[in-house]
């Protein structure tokens, strides 16, 4: 899917009470990896991309993404939930961005931990990421999504993404991991 940032007015972004943004900091790679794993480990995406189904795979993937020459830190975020100022916090959402060329960005992963879903957090993550790409001068942004993930496809289309290409991949779907 693709969005043309010059042709789409991005809607305002709002986080529910208790949620806050944590910008990319290399020292937080482990936090990103854990939130990624918690978001994807029991999802179809972990069957399509097995690295998403294990914590070690998510660590490796986060390391590979963040070490890329064209990693876009302003498009990479960790979403944190802390219901009260002195309460413990939970890392509950992630998104990463890389630059494909001077004007083209690519979203690598959008993940929200299951117990924090259906609050508009995925939408907020994408909008925050798109703003980071726009601030870096990129005009178009791509992402890949599993077509069976209807909620994600609907979300991306509502923001302004359009389907530009469909790739079929045969996956032997077994029992999804739950631990």
C-alpha cells in the first residue's frame, strides 16, 4: 500500500489518557523488540514472517532495521502506557521507518499489544510515523500488510493509503504461538 503525503491531508492524532510517545533511542532497542514480539507473536504475520514469532527474532529484526543506513529515527516510535504518574509503565505499541530513496519512505512494522487494541493506537502510530517521514522531506510512504488482516487494511485505507501491488505468498499456517 502507498500514500502520497502531498495529496492527503492527515487527520489529527490523539492518544487516549495515560498513553505517551517515546521517540527512538538506540538504548531502547530491547523495549522495541519486546513490544514487537508481544504485538505479533500470536498473529498471522508471525507465520508469514517467522522472526515476528520469537523474542530473539524480534531482537534481530530491530537490530537490522535500526542499523540500516537509511533508518528514519523520526518515523520510529514506541508507545507507552502509564495510567498514573507513579504507576509502572507498559510498552504497548511500535512502528519503524526506513528511507527507500530521497522522497520515498517505508513503514516496517506497526504493532499494538493485544490488550491495548481497539483504542485507535494503531492509527496514532501510523500518523506519528507519517509525520516523521514528512519532516524528513519524504513525499510518499509504502507499507506491506497481510491481506487477511482486514482491520489493518481498513485502517490504512481510512488514513489515505491505496493498494498499489498485491503479492501472493504461500504459507503453511499451523498452530499460532501463544507464549
